[in-house]
């Protein structure tokens, strides 16, 4: 089973978010509107726009497990993201750790980051890179900027070899 076979609904309620991304490179990020790291929304949006034509899809996954920093309803989350000019897809709000961990994060969390951390997500804005075949291949700590060279390289390694960006 590929990660693209996991069922997760968009924030709007539309089912099948991952299946619509089949064959694309993903950057999956657990997000929270009230987190100090929410300033990363700007970099994530820039990254999503820059590499969209090359096959990248950034997916924000709202989660309220860290300091209750995403308490809002789907409508409140969507409104916050619209104000921030976030235009990449957002999933339904899910749990990323514990007994209620969503199947998406059950597939992602075994991957270790550069420091060797695997397992539970540590905080909001932890980032996972997924290959076009649906295999998680890289993980980045919450404090890693979305435009950090090491994250950009991990994404570029999986994109269409014929670049469409300047």
C-alpha cells in the first residue's frame, strides 16, 4: 500500500486528498494557527508555488495536540489560512501522535530526521517529504525553515528532472 492510498479528507470536507496527489512529490506538515512557528506558512506557500509545476504538493495537516494551538473549527482554520494567503491544500484536523494517530502519521513517523529522531512528532510544523511513489523519504524538525537548503535539496531530488521554474 502506498501513502496515496491512505484516506484523509480535505479541511473543506472533500474526501480523497492524498489519492488526488498520486504521482507527485509531497511535503506534509502538521500545522497550527496559534503556534509561534506559524510564520512558516509564508515559506511553505512560497515553496508550494515555486515547485508546483515540477510536481510538488505541500499539504498542511492541522493538529491541536501541541499546546492546543489549533483549537479552531475547519471554518476558522480556513479563514486564518486565507488571511495568510495560504493556497496549498489543508487536510481535516487530525491527531499525529498517540492512540488516535491518523494512518497518515502512522506511515510517516517511522522515518528518521538528520539527527536520527524517528517516532512521535515533536511539535507543530514537523515536515515530511514523500516520493511520487508514496514512500516517506525525509523528515525535518519543526524549527527547520521551509526554504532551508537541506529541505529544498530533499524536495528537488524527487521532482520532475525537467525544471519549469527560473
